[in-house]
C-alpha cells in the first residue's frame, strides 16, 4: 500500500480518514509534532501529506522525494511554501467549502455581541448593577448601523447574506471582486471610505503579504466612528500591539477575535483580559457536521489527486 502521513489530526481524536484511504489502497499514519522536520526521516516514502497548522517548508519538501500531494485541513495555506511545492509540481489542496456557514455564524454572533455590548452587559449584574443601562450607552439599533465587510469570498458573502435582512447599511471592500449580486443595502467602496463610515468592521480576507498587518496604527487612525473590529480570518492581519493601543485610546470601541497573531497566545496576553475584547480560541470553523465534512472532503480530494482525477481546490499553479 502507498503511504500517507497525517499531521495535526489530534484535535479530532479518532482515525476517520483511514476509512476512506485504506479501501483505496493507501496506508494512512498519524503523527503529532511541533516541527515536521523532526519526522522527516520517517516520511521519506510517503506520497501524500496532510497538515493542520504545521509548517511545510522548502527544506521539508527536500526530504520527501516521493511526495505527490499536500492537503491542508482548512482554508488558509499560509503555513505551506506554495512556491516550493509548485517548483516540485506538488499540488496543494485545501477545503474552502467545509465551514462557510459556521464561520459566518460566528462572525454574525460577534457582530450582535459587540453591537449590544454583551460582555459589558453581562458583567454589570455580577457587580450588583441591575438595570443601569447608562453604562452601556450608546447602543444603536442594528438597522441604524453601518457594517464594513473586508473580503468577499464565500464567508464574507455569507455574512452579507445573513445581515442584509436586518436592514443595516453594508459597505464592501474587495479589490478582487469584479461583479456580484449584492443586496440593495450593500455597496462596494474604497478601503478609506469603509474605514471612515463603518460602525463595525468584519474581516474575511486571506493572509497574504498585502494583508499582513493590514489593520495597524495607520489604519486605526483613519477610522472616524470608533468602530468595533471583528476578525475570524487570520490573526496577523491585525497588529495586536496597535489594536491594544487603539482600544485603550477609544479609537476602536471593541474587538472580537477568533484568531491571534501567535496561536495559542500566552495566557497572560493582554487581549485575553481586556474589558473591550472577546477572544475565542480559533473555534469559528467548528460544528460536528463541519468537522466531518472537512476530513471527508480532504481525504477524498487527496485520493482523487493521487489517482489523476480532477480536484476542485488546488491552490497553487502547477506548470
């Protein structure tokens, strides 16, 4: 049987992938490690590699001469050296369609939580302050707010679809969006206009060199309405030091984050304790259904790739 290595599947707790790989003639072995290079000597004969957040580097690929396909649990592939894989004609496969609803629901939950100031509202009764809405002012009806959406892939579009019926004004910035069927209360705009007009900004773009620290001190300085910031995309899109300063200075009214610059963050990270922040532990993707969908789709796409069948989500260019 041809061999595959599966890294980082410990978050799932079982061996579901084997039910698909073994009948197709592949032996799937599971590993846990911080650095895949520590395992390289054991992986020299694999034809397929599946990773979660582990780094797939040029040096690692040098040690895997028989590798024919790389799979990534999830959407983002910033932990994989795509140029190195392309140079070796190794397809990199992700699963961009497994958790669209879940991540969009998480973002929308954040939107309502920050708009209704739920972290502050739930803390007041614990301090004996019942019915004292003065501490929550101002709260505006959601239909009177302006929502800025940065990035309109599957998840960004799903957020727009979910929020449109509530009647809020929706501003969209995505330089790669040429044409789209948008709700009547949604419009495309420039980045500076979105920063200036939005009451809440939700981020749904991939991590690239162009988007890394896209939200930083300079960006926050261009925000005129002290908006709340939501990020369910990738942590390094926001400069966390600058965000902390913006929260402390009132330039940003609130932050709701499912992702951090370094994951997991240190337990004493100031954002985890900040009164104007909600942080969840990279959990937006999860439901029982999305976990199974992720694992099954990736396994089937790896098999299809290795067997020469078309795959809908190869992210790198193979010459």
